[in-house]
């Protein structure tokens, strides 16, 4: 089973993705974590990605498409995975469809976490002193929310046509939201 968790920055994708992947015993593929590890290790990808991430901009598709292809093609993701933080652009969505389709697979469930913007900002600002992420500054948060509306929100309309998208209210407790997701997926 392939599940995509879609939502704005701060909507709880990482939080719910972890719970879901553990429950379904599937690998979780999180482009944000992979990029942050590359930045930490100072790899060529990390050095380039950092310039965009610190500003709250998306890392360009030219840098990220190969990374996504490699992750989605890994043997451990052959029978399913939870995708968290990608696809974020039309080109990434097209690539995911192509790589899954080549193996006769498709996205089975798309979960859209709905959270109002004031709550998103509150969560990201309260995380800033705890995790020390360089993109949890007021300027970068503003940019990330605007980039989400511009580049990622259009994917919602694209996926809505497939009939596998579910809106999940993302403002309850973490456990309530996880329970909603369990009910939707049926597992
Ligand atoms: P990501 O790591 O994906 O960061 P994000 O969108 O801000 O979401 P995050 O996972 O941190 O937050 P979450 O909603 O789980 O991307 C970071 C950057 O990497 C991007 O800006 C971009 O530059 C780059 N990037 C990543 N993927 C890319 C791609 N595919 N293409 C191009 N660039 C890419 O949770 C936020 C907070 O809310 C948490 O602190 C959590 O504790 C809290 N929370 C969760 N659920 C809650 C609840 N129910 N109630 C209260 N708080 C809750």
C-alpha cells in the first residue's frame, strides 16, 4: 500500500507519517529528513539544498527528482511506503506516478491534513527553540507557507480527481488524528 501525506508546513505530516508507517510496518520516505541529513553531512547535494531550505524555498526539482526516484525504487519500498513531504510540485507528482506505475503500483490513499494558517505558524514557532531548525524563522515560515500555496496546493486538485484523497482535520490531538487516519485507511 502506498500512502501519501499531504499538507502545509506544520500540518503534522512528519508526526502522522511516523505513526502510520509504524502501524502499517511500511518504510517512511521523508524528503525533508533526507535533505537535512545531506546538509548535516555536507554532501554536494546538502550544500546546494541548504541555500534554498534556509530561505524557506523548495529545493529545485533538478536536484530532487533523482533523489526521489532512487528512494521510491528501493527494494524495501517495493510493496508499499508512506510518502511524507513529497511530491511537492507537479514534476515530482508526475515522477512518482511514473516510478510506481512502472511496477504496476499507484498511490492508494492520499491524506490531506487541513490546519488553519494561524495554527501552522504557532506550531512552527513553538518548535523553533526546541529543534533549532534553520528554516523555522518568521521570514522562512512565511515563505514556506506561500510556496506551499503556490507550488503544492495545486496538487490537491490534481489528486482530488482520482477519488483516493481524504481530507483529515489536522487540529485535534495527535492521537485523535491518528485514529481518524486509521478509520479512513481501514488499518
Ligand atoms: P519538510 O521537512 O517537509 O518540512 P515541513 O513541510 O515544514 O513539515 P514538517 O515535517 O517539519 O512539519 P510537520 O507538518 O510534521 O521540508 C523542509 C524543507 O525541505 C522545505 O521547505 C524544502 O526546502 C525542503 N524540501 C523537503 N522536501 C522537498 C521536496 N520534495 N522538494 C523540494 N524541496 C523539499 O509538523 C510540524 C510541527 O507540528 C511539529 O513540531 C509537530 O510536533 C507539531 N504537530 C504535529 N501534529 C500536531 C497536533 N495535532 N497538534 C499540535 N502540534 C502538532
